[in-house]
C-alpha cells in the first residue's frame, strides 16, 4: 500500500505541466523608499518599557 501511494505521487507530480518560461520575464522592482516619512508629521518616540509586576523578583534561590 505504501508503495502504491509513493508511485501515485511520483506519477502525479511527474506529469505536471508547469512552464519554466524563457528567462526574459522582468522581475518586479520595488518603488518604496525606507524609512517611510509622512511629510511634516512629528517623529514619534518609541514607548519606554514598564515593569509588569510591582514587587521585586528574587533570581537566586
């Protein structure tokens, strides 16, 4: 049964008609510039991390 499943997969994948192309297809080019800026918008600062607990956690046990 395993042999028949493998054979069926080989036959199914071997008969696919996917064309590779002629190699002259142009590749997509990016049109975006990084970093993205929005005109006169002020630069936003990243929020500072805050502790998630209000009690000290002992690391040494």
